[in-house]
């Protein structure tokens, strides 16, 4: 069964890749802009494989995986909590969205290859 940390990685890997490209590669290593595309394809590919694992885990677990909510922010008496519920629709949509995202990233690498603002 997939762990909660692996499910969070599905969402956080592309976000971390955006931060790395925006804050490190683009300003400091723009001459190596091809790294931006490769890092993005790698991150979305890992997210896709984790999504497929999540789908398999949902199928093996009779249709639903629930992890407890985590307190994210507390302001006075108001408590914001965040958690993950993995049901069949969520798992299928994760696979579809990450697969389409991977195909877009691969296509973009070829399409933008000679563009000066590749990164």
C-alpha cells in the first residue's frame, strides 16, 4: 500500500521543480536551460509512477484509503487542517492528469528547443 508521504510527493514534486527552475536554474544557470526541461520531465514522470502506485493501492484496498488530517494553521479558535482521502475517482484522475502533464512536458521540450527563453 502506498504511504501518505508518497501521495504528498505526487503533488509536491512538480511544485518543488517549479521552485528550483524559477529560483535556481533560470537566474543562475540559464546557459544550461536544457536542465529545466529534463528536471521537469523527471519530476512529472515520478509523479505519474506514484499515481499509478496509488491507483493500484486503492484497487487493492477495496476502493478507499484515508489518512488522518494534519493541523496546518491555528488562528485563535480556528484550526485549519489538511488531509488526504484517496478514493477511486481521485486515483484515476491523478493518473490521467499526471500522464497528460508528462506528455505536455515532453512535447514542450521539442517545441521550445531553439527558443532563447527555453527555461
